[in-house]
């Protein structure tokens, strides 16, 4: 490393925020306080309050001091400097690390500030190079004074300025989406609601156990079943839990998405800012964008909602959920999602994700129906078998659940078939699939780095084929599922001219069935 | 391109030799002939791959069979219940070791042109993979202990996609090394950012 330890010329080394000690101490104080209360409760029950305090308080203080010391140590060992070519970072609590990231390799600079950091006027800066998919390509600086963090981001992303930016009339079109409180209606329709409802149920029992009251809770709930018919009480219980889950989902949504804005900055970088308590600021250099995905989860779709995810290479990865850092627009009305998708892609006309799609052959519907019914009947077969062997109650459960599940399975299968479609819209390959999570992806054709064509023996019989466009962005490949064999191959051939052509045989005049690039 | 301008042509010429190499007869393709379909790649894998795959399957089946057999010898009362599954597994393993590699040999094919690497694998789940030379990031050959005994190698070509790697198993070791060298040259001759 030839450039290390050269500080004579170039800017001086900068350090983290002096308040790292406070931040570290607060981080450990919060969980330590929780643990202290629980342990203290048990000790106080077992002996006296004095003994409990004598045990718990010193441990609490030690934990907080250790947290503060780690923050202080982080402050002591970490320094960073941006010179003309590189971002230099010296850090590491256990292993001393010296990093020098080439500035043109830096693809994303994300700022997060949780409530603790916000009170202290600081933020966490996460710099992603997109070199590796894992955490290796990401450098985290914590905590950085808010003003320095903003300046650092501006400096590091300055190179992203497009060379043709001056000629581009759209270069500075600013706001792409602004937060609208009415979007909140889509929030409880997420699959998070039942998940959190279940978590609330489990969590209540767990907390009760910590305080030795689990049995009392179970008995109380059990006694409710005496008040009314069991089915009614069960239903009320489920509805109650779902409402708790819904409120929790709403709270999470508000915390994540409050004051969401999506901007295109003058240099072409897409910039997402959001969050009520923890504020997040995510930048995505436009040259990393390979397309967009309009995602309609089942609940949101029934209410006419959709969200927009970026299909991009080298997004910074860290503790934060990957899906969320890819999301450009939270679930919002479908028309808005389509418009934002078009704006993000700088498509002046109709959004590619709303382009009319070529449907897939009915054989694909047959496959979906067989999968759906097969899954339901498989489960029912187990119930019937157990019922025949053990108790007839299971037989009743089997036919009752069959009455409900078979129509649901058929509806989902038909809906999944309706979702299928593909086309080429200008510079984009567009593919749609899914029923529980319907996703329409518009992938830049120049972002396709290869093809994987799959066909099982059953697909071969039905004349279907799954064509996957491999790409550096997102999960690595986007699939066109169960297309007619000739359609799918013609699509791949037309999307990247010349790549698949040498390996195709058959009707050469078949090309017109896929729209040629505009 | 500048300095490299003479590069791609020469490499292309070298790669083109893979086009005209020993062309084995195309395999039987019993699918109904649709209007447009992918043709089988030109080259079959090395015939020694059949032995290699067989040995892998034999070893795979041998582990549970040996464990069950030893247990059967040691635990006299349960002998029947241990020997019976061992026998069934051994029979299935033997059948697989005889039939599957021959089936795979007919279906695993590969081809390298001066534009792309093209492979076909699998029988029940057939899979064709195409990676353009211009998007290749790494080329490497791997030889496991069994492969070394059979004089075989596996060539792996990766692109920027996490799911785009193209793997050619059961190549003659020398062919694989030559191919890797040529592909590496061709890849260096393409200066663009392969993402």
C-alpha cells in the first residue's frame, strides 16, 4: 500500500464523533436495563430488594462502562481521510484494519441514525463498493457527526456525475416521489401482520415465563373458553391477536417509511430518505441500476397497491434488511408505482412494467393447478391416514379444511397463471410471475450477462420452458417461467441479439412474434 | 481497444479451433420437434466421465450400506431390519451407478465458440447455460481427487451474476487446461466492465 501514512499533502485525517463513548454506553444500557429488571425481580423475590440491587447494579454499571469503553476505543482507533483517489479508513477494535477504497469503485453511501445517534447529532455511514456481495465490500463508520456524514456522502458520490449530465434535460428533475400519509392503508395488509400477531402471542407467554406467571396466563385464557362457544372465543382471540399484529405493523411501517422521499440528484444518483425515529438515507448511483421491479404482495394487490424495488448491483449490505434497502417506493397506489418506475428508468412514455405482456400457454395453468391441488391433497392425505388410524376427529378436520383449501388453491393457481407473461419493451426485458408475491421486473437488456434455460421432463412434454436472464444485479437472475418453448427462446434471442442465435435451430422466420427493439 | 486491437482476433482464431475439433454425433433428442429450440452443444464430455460418475455414485451408496452392514453384524437381534435396507440401498446404488452415468453422458454436452460458452446438463431437469465471452470474469479448473485418478477436470466460468456460472464437468484434464488458457486470454481481450 504505497499511499498509506502519507499525510503531508492531501486533506487531514478525520475522526469519528467524540460522543462515541456516550453512544456505546447508551447502546449497552438499554438491553442491560431490561436484563437487570428481570434478574432483579427474581433476586428480590428470592431474597430481599437490597440483595437484588447489590448484585444487579454493579453488573449493570460494568456493562454500561464496557459499552462506553468500546465506543471510546472505536473513536481512538478509527480515522478516515478522502484524498483525490481513495477513501482511507483505519479501524478495528480487535484486528487493526487499514482500508483504501478507490473512489470510483464506491457505489453507495448510506446514512442511518437511530434515536440514540440522532439525539447525539451523529449518524452511521456505510460505504459500499459493490465488489463483493457480502459484507466484505462494505465499510462502516460509526458514529460520524451529522454534518461530516453529509459532507462525506457528497464527496464520495461526486464522481457519480454522468459525463453526459450537462446535455441531459432530465438531469436535475429532482423529486420522484413524496410521502403521502394515505399510503398507510396498505401497511396492515402485509404478511407482517399475521407474523407479528403470532409473535405477540408467543412473546406474551415468554415474558410471563420470565416473571413466573406463564401458567396463570394460560389458565386465564383457558377460562375464557367457558364464557361462550369455543369456536367464537377462538375466533375472537385470533381477531384480537391480528389487531395487535396490525397495530404493530402500522407502527413499524411508520417508523420505517415516515417522511419518505425519493429524489434524483443533479449527479444522477437516486436518493431515498425515510424514517421516523431512525432516519435512513440511501443513495444509489444510477450507473448501478439495471432495472426496476414492481412488487405486488397479495394483500396490497387486492387493495390496488404496489411497491417499487431497484434492480441494482452492489448495494451496501449490512445489518439492515436487504429488501428494504432496495425499496425505492413503499407500497403505494399501483399507478403511482408504475409512474415512479418509469421516472426512475428515465422512460418518458409508458412504464415498461405496465407494458402489455405475451401470455403463457394453458399448459402452464395446468401445471399450477396440479401443484396447488397436489400440495393440498398431500396434506389432506396425511390427515386422513392419521384419522383412520387414530381418531375420526381428524377425518372431520380433513373434509372441512378440504372444503376451504381446495377453492383457495384453485383460485391461487388460476391467479398465478394470469400473472405469467413476458415481453420486450424498448430497452427492457419485462417478465411477471407470482401470486402471493406478484413481481413485474423490467430488466435492462444490456444488463443481461447470460442465459440459463431450464426444462424438466414434464415441461418438455408440455412444450414449456423456463428462461432465466442472468445479471449482476439483484439475486443474480430473473426468470420467465413456463413460457411456450419457442416464445421463450425467441424472447431471449431478441433481448440480447446474437448471443443465443448460434445455438438455436428451427423456424428462423419466427422472430416477429417478439417485438423488436424500438 | 488500442493496444489490444490485434488480441481478440488471434484469440478468436484459437477459440475457433474448438469449433472444428472432434465433433461427436449429436445425442438422441426425443422431444417433439418445436418450431424453435436449442440445439445440443457440439462436444460430448470425455468418455472417462462415465467411470468417474459411476464411482461417485458407488461411493455415495457405499457409505450408508457399509454403516448398515456393520451395525447388522454387531446387533444380532435387528440383523434383518438392518440388512434388508442395506440390500435395497446397494441394489438401487448399483442400478444408479450403471444407468445414470450413461444417461448423463448422452445429455451433458459443451461448446465454446468465439462468442460464448454453451453447455447442456441434466436429463430430468435439463439445463442449458450460455455466457458470452465479453461478460466472463473468472475462468478456473478444479480437479478433485477422484477426477485426478480419471484424468479429468471441471472447468468453471463465472460472470458478474451470482447465478450465472457455467460449469463443464468431466473434461479431459489437458483439454480443460487449454480451454481455460484460451478463455482467459479472450476475457482479457475484452476491456469492458463485465457487469
